[in-house]
C-alpha cells in the first residue's frame, strides 16, 4: 500500500495576498485539526475511523507545514475546509445579527431618552413662556400703578396747594 500526499498547488496560483494566504492556511489547519480531533474522539468511542483519522492527521500536518509554498486541495481537505468556513461564516453572521439587534435596542432606548428629554425641554419652555407672560402682565400693572401714583401726586399737590391757600385766606380773615 503506497501513501500519496494529498493534491496540492502552488499558493501563488490562488491570487491571494500574503495576509489572505496566512488566513487560508490557518483556517485549513484548524479545520483539519478539528476533523482529526472529531475522528479520534469517535474512534476512542469504538466507532473506528483510524484510516480517515490518519489521513486527516497527515493532511493537517502538511497544511501546517505549508508544504513549501503549496496548498492542499484534495477533495476531502476541501470539503472539511468548506464546512469549516460555512460554520465560521454562520458564526460571523450570528454575531452580526446579535450586534445589529443590540444596536437597534440601543437606538430605541436612546430615542426614548431623547424623546423624554425633548418632552421635558418642551415643558420647561412652556413654563418659561408662562413666566415671561406673567412678568409682562406685572410690568403692565406696574405701569398702570405708576401712572395712578403720578395722578395721585398731582392731585395731592393741588389739594395741598388749595389747603395752603385756604389756610392763608382763613388766617387773613
């Protein structure tokens, strides 16, 4: 029985940047290690996947070494990698949905607080207008009272003048 390494291609043929290749290799290694762990756990429970586990371990080892600038692309490794990326994308999508829901809740709460603050501000503005209206009314009353006071002063001055004239006439008589 001859052992052949899984199919591989030069990493330059994928058209990925260096950072993208690093991510690809990292996730390929994670996916293959997770599959190896799953198969070894199953075989320890008596289900017997030793042949698959051994080839997966070799594939994980080859993926981690990078095979001198080559990437493993056999059908089994690609299937495992595809499943890994599907789970990863589902986890990311789930997290995006959670964050979106939290953002929506936060926005609603902030909007409610803003609405309450606006209502409180509107009430204070109305109160301020009422106070200004009362001040205007008091100023109008104050002006009326001042005018009446001036009239009373005028009458008082005339009355005092008339009293002095009468006192002066009565003292002459």
